[in-house]
C-alpha cells in the first residue's frame, strides 16, 4: 500500500482524516468515526455489527470510549452491543429493537451489502445478531465533552425521524451520518419522514455554516465540502415547489415503496409522493 496514512485493522480500513479523528470503513459498507479527546473518545456509529469493532477501536486509542449513533439503521447501530455507554435519538430506537430488527432482516442486509467481490471482512457464516439497549438518549443541543473538544448534537429529520449530526465548532468539523453525503439522501421508505421536514432542518444547519468547514459523512467520500449542504437544500426546494424532474430509480432491494431520484448540483434525493410534505408522513 503506497498511502501510509491508510491501514487495515481486523479488516476495517482505517484512515486519520483530521486531527485526532479516524475514519473506520466497515468493509466498504459504511464509515464510522473515532474522535479522540484529552479525557475520552467518542465513536460515531458502530456499523452492522459483523466485525470486532471494539478491539479495532482499542488499537487506536487508550481513552475510555462512548458511542453516539447518527441514526438507527442496520449499518450504523448494530455494533452498539460491544460498548457500555451508547446514545441514540429515542425516535430511532425502534429500529434496533427485537420486534423490528430480526436476525433474518440483519442477515439479508449482510448478504446483500457485504458479500461482494473484494470483501475483506470476517466470515459472516454463523454470525449472531446481538442487540443492546442504549444507555441514554440524544436530544437537540446535547453536548458531548471529550476533555479538550466538544460536540453538539443537532437533529436533521428526513432520512429517519431521529437522525442527528454532531458539530465541533471549535475545530470546525461536522460529522453528518447519512443526513449529508455525496450519495443520494434516501427519504422514501418506512424509516423516512419527509422532504419538507428535511429542508426545514437543513435550513437550521445552514444558519450555522460559519461554524464548520468540513463534513464527514457516513458513506464513501470523506470529507466533503459545504456545497453538498446547499445543493441538498436546492434539491429539496425544487421537489417541494413541484419543479423537480425526477427519474424512476430501482431501490426494491431496500423497500417495497416506489422511488424517484431528483438531482441538483452535486446532490440528489430519493423520494416518492408519500414523503414530500410533513402531513403525508407521520411517524415518531
């Protein structure tokens, strides 16, 4: 490997992406972030729960580690069971409860998303689903102090009801989960709220854009610039104004609901008629 800043630990691709922030790529499926402070470390998301995540994290820091989930999806919160201190927005907790997250649903995700050519992670055969209750809930404005740096939780409803982003204004960094990514924002299925709710919360974040320069998303390219935030706002505005020119896109591997994609600048949103305005989709 010619880039010495990238290494592999237990199959995870690990990269130091900012000062004291490691990106952990879970076998090409999702990205977690480990932020090390003076007194403790914060792990943002825990992936799909298939690899030895805690062991990998302990190879990167000797600080006590706690977890915050950006949202409750299978590829972001199913490694929670490896850690003692875990926080999630209560609106997304139902996604990691046994009544919803069954072994069959989890295995179907693992087979579809991870058993691809080039997969370098652990053997998925015989893997057991393990779920754990969070130790606390994330609320709007909640702050997580690591000793010499602090992150503020900001709610961005849309992709899920309880999606959160985490802002370190001192170091001008935003960790965005699936709320701001270079891939399409998915607002079209059982998990989603509405494009309208999403735009409302993006405006709240845009009002604070002077507090961050880099955005660290939950998938693929990282970091990304603030252009994605403003292009996503433009994309949502065109959808709400009825000016979108969407294309049909096949997301049948994720949901039975129909899916349309609208593109604006560098951004895109996948949606359908049920998930445009707030009154068309109510789940909490």
